[in-house]
C-alpha cells in the first residue's frame, strides 16, 4: 500500500495559517468548535470529489471557500448546455470545455490559498486505489452505478470515508459510508445493482435545478464535520430530502455482517470490472439490437417500412418528436402491446436511449424479433439528423 502524507493525522501535518488567512477565516476562528486548530485541520485535509456535475459543483465550491487545503477533482466529461441549470461552476461561455479544468479555474478564483488537483480520466479498477490513497475523504458525486460500486469498494479497502449522495427529480439522499467506524458501506444498502436501464438517469427523468445545491452542500458539510471531528456524521443514517414537500426523513441503515465487501479483511477485497458487474457492455448497447440515427434516417429515406415508437411522456413529445412516430409511454406499453405487430420492423426511441432500451428488452421478451433501439435517442437524432429540432 502506498504511504503518503495523508497517512499522518491531520493535527500532525505541517501547515501554517497566514495573516491573510486569519482575516479570511475569521468567522471560523471565533467559533470554539472550529478555532485555529480546526482551521489548521481544514487546511491540512485532502478531499477527493468524484464528479464535477450537479453535486460536485456546490460541494467543491464550499469546500474551497472553507479552506480545505487540497481538493482533487475527477471527471472526464465536457460541459454541455443542459448542465447549466444546475452545475453552478459553469457558464454559457464554458460550453464545450473540460469540466475539471474549468472547475479548477473557478475554485482557484474562489480561494488562492488551496491546491486543486485534477484527474481528467475515467476512474477504473486499475487507477482508483492509487488516486484515493492521497486523500483523507472521498466524496461520491457521481451519477452511475459502476463508479458508485468502484468508489465504495476502493474506500472500504483503503479505510476511507465515502461521503455519498444521489439526486433524482425532486428528491435527494445522502449518507456517509464508513465501515472503519462501524458504519455500513454502499453494498450493505445495495448489494447488487439494478438491471441496466431500470433506474432512469437525470437525463431521462429530469432533476430540479436547485436540488443538487442543497444535497451537494450536505456532502460538503459532512466532509467538514469529518475533518474537524465534530458533531454527528451521517454514519449509519440515510438522510432523504423531498424538495416538493420540503421534508427531511432519516432512515437507520446498519452494517450487513455478510456484506460481500466490508465483512472481509481489506487485504481480501479485489476491485473488479464494474461495468460488467452492472450488466453494461463496453459499447453501452446492453446486448440489444440498436440502430444509430444516421442509419435509421437512411432506411427511412430509402422507403423501408419502419414503425417508430416513442416511449417518452406526452409533455416530452410536445417538445420534439420524429415525424410519423407513435407515442406509447413506457408505463403504458404493457397494456398497449396489442397495438404492435410482431411482423413489423419496430424502432423504439426516447430521450437518450435508456427507456427505449427497457422497452426493447420488454418486447423481445414477448417474442418480438424485429425490434431495435435508437442509439442515443431523439437527442442524438437532433444532433446527427435534424439540427432544427428542439433539444432538452
């Protein structure tokens, strides 16, 4: 195992608070629960944030402002226009730029007294342990199951706290997975991932723009509490937030004595192929018959008889749809399957391809052989075929 300065207790790391920082952090210093010692701990701390999107943006901003000395950012995505309503690190001028590089610039503007390290790469079983070993706390601000399971297993193996959160539509949840302090790990709560496509992403189901602000700040708060060793962290407690009802609910979660990961000795924990574990193939097709927008357009132009089935919701259909398609929302498909003919060539589509993948699997299970999924959904169609189409 790698040995770094992060193996030293925070109070034993050599950090100095400058006269300028005394002024900057004055409202911290006058709090007895923080004080000079607490601010030194914050400056000595190293926090890794996986994902610089909806959750990672507010979390990183507040950790930077609070004076966390080293912040690591992991992301390999670029900024898209659809990110801007919730990912507050970015502006219109940043569309198309690297997320981590733009985030680094913004955080340096926020606080020049801290160090920002960037990892513009995909987190994998091969590099996770090396990256994590430099940090005291790992913040899981991701939005996909393979990375969540990888983050969990690497944190358990290294004995690092995993400050976890997730968001969807109007709801968010947060907790701290930390078996080293007798708490559960992610696999205690979710031993196995759901089938591919069963849980829609924010791109499919949407997310209230202000929601990740609050939930990301909960993650930042938990990270600060762990650094200061103050208060009661969310270890063994799952905080569930409902924005519409403006309610918080706390659920007790316990460590599973038979957990496939945290019940083992750390030396026995092996990182695996997490995409395969979550049932995702390398090309993302999930072993379905797919057609890309350009291919489908060519088929339609050639006169091939193809029936297009839109499985989105009516309000999405109003925003944009492919001419000639039939709207059958995914939830209505089982009761309306009699409207489809097994002899027809069917192409299912949705926003980005996830719901239509589930529809395709459902129909194939009923014996439909000539059914394909539109790769990338109507969003890819708007980019590759019809640039006049509204995108959302």
